[in-house]
C-alpha cells in the first residue's frame, strides 16, 4: 500500500475533503493510505506526528493555493522537507494546483515539477468539479504505477511502514483508525442565497472583462456592458458597428422562476423571460450550479458548475453564434 501525505492550508479544507471523496476507489482497492493532519489523535504532539508521517510517505501531495504559499509551516517546513526526501529518492512530490497563485515562481522549489490537474489549470477554474478531480485521480494512478515499477527494480526503501522507528512519544496513528470521518454538510437558506449572490458577482465581472478583452483582440469588434441593477446586466457585441450578439443575465430571486441565474437574448434582461437558466444545487459537500440544458439540448444537465464554469457556459451561449458567422 502506498502512503500519501497531504500538505495543505486549512483554508482549503473543502478542496481536500472533495479530493478524498474521489480517492475512494483507490482506498477500496487497498492501493493507497491517505494521511493529513486531521488524523492526529488527541494527546499527540502535533509537530512530531506530522514529521513522522511525512518521513514515511511514498507520495506527498502539495495542495497549492495563495494560502498555502503564505503559510510558513506549509511552505517553509513541509515543502522543504518533502523536496529533500524527493531529492534523496525516498518519495515523489506532486503539486495539486487548487487556486490561481504564483506557484511557478523561481523561489518555489516545486515550480519545475509536473503539476496536476492537466496543464496546471487550477481546480477552481475547471467548469465541472467532478471532471477536475477525476483528472487528478487518473494522473495519480499513473504515478502509482510508475512508483510500483521503480520499487520493483530497486532495493526496498530504507523507510517503510514496517521498519520505521517512531519516537516514543508519538503514536503510529494509521492503526486502527479510519480516515473516513467526513460527514455530510447541511446548507441553510442563508448559505444558498450568499452562494448565488457571489456567483452573480463573479459572472458579472467575468462578462465585463471578457467583453473588454474581446474588443481588444479583434479588429472591427466593439462591445457594450450594460449595468442594469444589482441583480442584472446586459451585453452587446458589435461588428463594424452592427449588432451581432447580445444577452441579458439576471439573478432570479424566485418571483418568476426558481432561484438561480437566467440568460436571455434580450440585453434588458427582463424578469419574466429566459432562454437558459442555471439553478442552485448541492451534494454532501458543496453548493454548485446546474444548467437547465436548453442551450445544448439537455446534455449539460448533470454538470456541477463552479462560478467559473457557469460563466464560461453562459459566455459560450453569447459568443458561439458570432464564432460561427
């Protein structure tokens, strides 16, 4: 069984929990044992326990975000030791990019390593959460296969789960304790309303900046962003002075449609009209947006869209006719 140590900022705990959900099959197969500091038992010395688990790990996952880079313990202690162990051939280090940050800086010792997800695109920027975590799991499986090949072609590692020497005051906590301690979360009406408010703010900024960039990059294109009120805005795209695409986007509060974000081909974003709608949904761990699927014949109805994914989905409704013309 491969021992995996997860180094992360507690501000990114939700990402870690969601990743563990997607690692379930690897755990069931007996391929991996995942350790993180939430598995420390009461009464243990925290730093010593973390040191022991890091030393015995086969793979170290670095869950990288602005908060991770700002954490003195994550960056100056765990990362530095993980890279030392990697240089000594005792473990593999895999950066997992959670949120946009300056992780490719020359001062980051992991900047030259191949990061996941694919192309180092941050987890938060993927349109669908299940897709991005599946991508991470697939790449982790490849790393496990490579590690198995390496371990069979070389002598056993000096540090293993059977010969590691633990300090007398540090219990080995993998036995007999489960890492499956995650409980379903509950989301109140306040949580849901705040989520939709933040989603609308993100979509609004996304469209405003995208319109500016579209105009900047394409000769003959002009654009107009139309703030209507706190809950709505409109967009118009012109080619050589002629309107070629337009839309209105509104945060629905339940008056005409269910709570969510609606899309219409009218830049005035009327309250009683829509051509597409994103509704709020949730699972045991997170809130997300789900498209009705009117724009693509219903094929997107199973998607779990992040703020960025929802914005990209709606932007494609606006821009795709223009791209085909």
